[in-house]
């Protein structure tokens, strides 16, 4: 019993010393920014169709290309290194019937915040397209 008590006492004495030499865990990875892009199309009859994209930037870049039943979309974002950090956005929509094609090149502040207007297009036939973005 005395041997067991000595072993426990010896281990307890070395415990704090061993803890001092423990290796620190790697710091947690930084969360990458996300840019949400929303395209809202309002027809002349006031019906609304909304398309949303969430781009997670890795190494300062993100790109999404997709095709739905009405159009092909290409949405890109990348970090700009300027005095005021911002994200460059590039959006293109090629409608299958060519009636709703858009191309937008813009930049938005890099800081997280409320949704910002990127572009608004009012067409002669009464249709309106609004492109907005939000950084998280």
C-alpha cells in the first residue's frame, strides 16, 4: 500500500511539471467570409422571382456557375487589396430567351454588415431587376 501511495505522490508531483511542457494545440482556423448575392426579378405584373447564391471565399476567391430552367448564371467574388478592403463581384446571367440578360461588375465593402444594393435595372417593359449582396 505504501508503494502505491508513493507512486501516486510521485505522479502528482510531476503532473504540473509535465503540463508545463505540453504542446499547445493549433489555433482554431479563421472563419472564411461568405458573400450572399440575391437577384430579384419583378415582372410588369408585379410577380417576383428571387435567385440566391452563397459564396464562401477560400483564399480570397469564390465562383459559382449554374444553369436553371430559364438562364445560366456565373457569380464570382474576390478580395481586393485596397486602402478600403472590399470584394469585387462579377455576375452574369444569360437568359435562354435573351430577354433577361445582365452583366454586373461591382465592389462591396469587405466588412460584415447589412445587405447592400449592387445594381438596379429598370426596363422599358416594366420589369425590374435588383442585385444585392451581404457579407457575413
